[in-house]
C-alpha cells in the first residue's frame, strides 16, 4: 500500500484544501457566504473562485437567514451546499432556518425529501480581542436539535478530514472552526482526498489518573494542563478530543472513565446549559460505580463574553490544573 504524502499547513489552509477537494470531486458543490468570493475574512476560501468560477464560489448579501435559506433550498434538490457564516456569533438570525427547517426536512417529509447536502461553516470561539460579538461558542444550542450534526476540529489534519466527511454526510452539518487556530495550529496534513469519520472521538494522549475531555481550541489547553500535572504533581492524564458533538462518542469516554475513575470536561462556552453538562450527566449514569470523585466542569462564566477581562473569563490551563488536583486528591 502506497503511503500518502503529507505537508505542514495551518488550519485555514486545511479547510481551504477540503473545500477544493470537495468541489473537484462533486460538480454540484458550491461555496458561498459574505466576502467568500475574494477569500473571506479568514482567507479560508482564497483561490476557490479563480479555480471554480463565480457561479460556484460567490458572495452573498449580509443576511444570515438568507444564506441558510438558500443553502437549504439548494441542498434539497440533491446538490451540495457549503455555506459560510462569517462569525458564529451571527448565526442566530439563521437559527430558525437551521433548527426548524434543515434539521426537520427529512423527518417532516417521511424521508421523501432531505437537505443532507448542506454544510454550514462558521468561525467560533475566543481570539484575544473579539469581545461580545466575535468570540462566542454556540455549539450547545445546535446539539439540542435532532436532525443536525455538530462538528468542531482541534487541528489542521482533523479539520480537513472532518470537513470532507461533513460535506459528504447525508445529514446537514454545523461545522464550527475555532478561529484562534486558523494560523496558530500547524501540523502535517495528508495530501489529497481523505475523511475522518464523524461521531468518533480521538484519544490524543493516554493516561491513568484522570480523563480530560474537550473539543476545538480547548484540546490544546488540556494538553498544556496535562503536561503541568505530570511535571509538577506526577499525575497522568488521559486527553480525549470529542471532535463530533452531535452525535457524540459516549463509549470512548465511558471506557476511559472506567479506567481512570475521574472526569473533567472543558469548553469556552458558559457553564450553565453547556455541552459539558450533557457529558457529565451521561457519564454519571453509566460510570457511577467507577467514579472516585465528582465530575468537574471547567468552562466559561455565565456572563456575556468580555473584552478587557477575556483572560479572566477563559478556562485556561491553570484553571484546569486546579481541577485536576481537586479531582485526583478528592
């Protein structure tokens, strides 16, 4: 078997490559959104219009409800739509279209019709200076919606494979991209066409004392906390990248917690009603007799996302290290 060649690229380039592969392999695939035609504000679509033409890569009006509605309609004809919402914070005007139309299209028609060719891309999360309207992580809202899939990568290799799998998935997908990683996350990424299976978590680092679960940019934060825990306290942490939040891979976490007896979950979004609560509840139900300490959540605060106080708001490696110590020494 011939080994696939790889190259070191950042996350936005990996996203760009995924869309390029999708468009080359599917002549019905179109890419559109605000400023997408000239490459987008984060450069994720750079070069696509020049390669595939203005009929397949084009700008839209500044109207998220319209972007989602058009995407649903196009996908409902059996074609492939990759729509970009410029910031995940502005996906809310499209919420009705995505939750009441896209998610229910197949169910309401008794499987006669669907919009499974729909993928919504949206940059999300903190970036250091985004404040209230350019820093939010809205994944939990969509995870409450049967009929959607929700995905968030933590690195370039997964971003490319997960995005290709999302575009080709027979269900509509909300694909959230941590924008702080667009340029900062760099790793070897396979060339060409490949997919990373949706609904499967990844054990990033094996350990024995406590299980740490996150997704997106928080996976890198977990690894820093993991290194500190081993160096300072000789605590061995198992780190799991959830990757797909809906449907989420409960079994991988269950098996890990049965081994370690402890669980910490982290996300940037506010604590109350965050997706960590769903994971915590499920693991408590499935692993009650294996738990050596209460499950802990290290999350954003229940406040609007701050500007000057962003550093205090963020669930960083120091907060996670404290949770690790509290859990292991409980």
